[in-house]
C-alpha cells in the first residue's frame, strides 16, 4: 500500500453527507443572504447568515452524535438450504450508555431487479437493540453473503443525509436443496426399507411373549395368552435396524449442466440413518446423528466435482463401514444434463 493510500485512510471521513432537497434550498438561501450582506453591509443580514451557518454546524454535530457507536450484526438461520425461502436480517445495537439515537434508517443494498429495502427506527435507547428481518432465497449451494447494510439519518432538521459506510457481513454456507423423493427415484436409487434384527426393540413384528413388567405399555398385552396362562402376558416386538447406505457420487461429464448437477446432489440427503459418502475428491465415513448430518451438509455445500470418469464398482465388504447391511447407491452426477 502506497503512502498516499495510507494517508487517505487516515483523513477519510467515517461517514458521507449530502444535502436533501430541503437542504439544497437552505444552502441556496444562505448563499443569497450572504451575498446580499457582503454587498450592502447590513448588520441584520450578517446576523441572519450567522444563524443559518450555525444551524448547519449544529446539524452536523447532532447527526454525528446520533450515528456514533452503533453496531450492525447479521442474523441467519443455522441451516439454509438452496431454493428454500428463509428469514434473514440484521441487528442494530446502540452501545452507548447515556445517549439515544433518533430517526435512523437501515438500508439493505438492492438485489438484481429490486429496489433497496429500507427500515426506519424512530428511536434507539442506550443499550437497546432492534432486529430487522426480510425473506431471501439462495438459488445455489455454496458460500453466500447477505447484502451490504448501512445506517443513515436525517436527524435533527432533515437538511442533510448522513450515511455510514456499507457493512459487508461474513460468508455463510447454503446447503444443497432438500426435497422429498418420489417412489420412482427411490426405485432408481435402489433404496429399500429397514432390515430386521433378532433382538427386542421398537418394531412391528413379534419377537417374543413374556410376563408383564411394571412400566410396560398396556397396549402390548396379549389377551389370548393371558387367558390361557392365567398371568398377564405382553408382546415383545422385534427391533428394526436402520439401513446403512454408501452413496457413491460418480464424476460428472463435461457437458453436465449446473442445474442438473445441483438436483442430483440433493438426492444424496436423507438416504438412511447411517450414511457414508464417497466420490471424486470426496469421502465422509459412515456415521449417524445430527452432527454427522451437519458434516455431510457442509461437505456437499462446498463440493466441486472434477470432470472424471465414473468410479469403478466397489462391492460389499470393501472400504470403511462395509458390512452385510451396507447398501451401495451410485449417483452419476449430471447424467441428466449430458
């Protein structure tokens, strides 16, 4: 950075100011009275121009005091999915202890083809914060930013519009689109239901009959067996084991369209409670639970597959997490757009 750029950063004002329509009339009036005072030497005109110039100085001081020590911070949901409308926003905080801010305007930078969003804050007391939210839709997965936001005010006389610099917030992740799968898509992916385990649990099939214990669900009482044995008998159900799935993302062809690639990536979500993902430059080991789901979403949000040939088929029993209940589903990314 040159010395000129460093010097400009030091002397550059922290806020911009420009006259409003009323302010332009005020300045032109002051200029005319000042010109008349110089040419006529009338003391009354000198007094009047002094009052007008003093009003400008007072307006600048009060508006600067109103804009000081205000902070902006973004508000985004914990999970944002491509193509789904979400509520985002920003919080304006007055960090001062004694003085309030008046007549604030929060302006959100315009999107393509839309006018800027504007929110008005009549008064912001010391230590108070104000949330302003709006609806947004992000069409693609990946890293995104909220629109730049800046604070403005016309306080106290409405003669000048003072604005702070636009605040650009940090990036956040937009996860791939999530949508329900049709029966045809499930058949095409080779999905199936859960597999049975020979152990008691919460299932639908009968595992065993036993005597009633304190805490058992009365709805599980088997009345025929109870009548025959003379003791209260309950049904013990067979547990359902969650399906373990390995999702293999095959490399897309060079002609694959981005819209088809996004749609295909959205298919890998929700395919069983134990999921492993493999693909060109991508591997997430077998796991389950909210933390594992979050990890898969983050990896897929940033995934940029290279143009490679399809992966060779890998049978069961190979790779991490392989087992008798591991089902492999192969998804050729972008095949529909080729």
